[in-house]
C-alpha cells in the first residue's frame, strides 16, 4: 500500500480574503495615482453604446469619481467579498467576472449614449446577490453549512438590503442604476 499524501488546498478550496484585499489595493492604487498625477482616468471608464470602448467593462470597477465614491464602494466590497471568499476563491472570481460582464453590459446597453460609467458598485451588487441566493442553490454540503449560508444571507439583507434596493430603484442622476441592476443579475 502506498502512503497517503493529504491534498493541498487548490483554488476551489482556498478561502482567505487575499483576492478581496488585492482588488481593493488595486482600486485604491489607481485612485491615489489619479489624485497624485493629477490625471482624469475616468475617461477610461465604460462609455455607453460606444463599441470602441469595450475595455470599459474591465476598467470600470477600478475607476472612481471621487473619494466618497471609492470609500462608499470599499467597505461593502470588503465585507461582502470576504463572505464570498468563504465559499472559495473560485467562487469569488466567478462572481467578480460575472459581475463585471453583467454590470458592464447592462450599463453599456441601458445608460444614455455617451455616458461614462465608473465604480465597483456593480461588483458589490453581484457579491450581495450571490450571498443572498446561495442558500437557495442546490448543494451537497452539510446542514451546518446551509444554516450558515442562511444566517449570512439574512445578515447581509439586514445590513445592505435597503441600500441595494435604493441603488436600483431610487438612484440619483449621477448613479448608474443600470450597472447596479446588471451586477445584481
């Protein structure tokens, strides 16, 4: 008989907050660079209905319109991102990729032509939706994990639920409800 070697955690089982901290560090580095340089990088955001600005789907989450904007996205991104990482880094990156594409396409299609959209709130909506929907998804885990998912979903709804609804239904004129809606999908 051969010796049993324990398996190492892979991308699906790694659960630390590293990816969340990494993305936040990149968002803040871009913001600080923009302030110190001083250059306006928001022109590299998503430009609605412009087929030549497709790159905005990837750049939009890393660009912010001001200090209040990036601060307003950072805390929920941190909290919700850490909870999603509890399900593994693979789950986190899937939610982020889906959030980028869905919020970007939604903002690109539904915003007035030429509107420049920036910010990570579409990703925040994607993280929120994953955590709320997670207890409803089929699984093969233990009842304890399912119960934990339900508790997290209820806590996330209690803390962020009204802000999420307001972000889609009562967004101000400079807020992209279109990107929020797409992120929630």
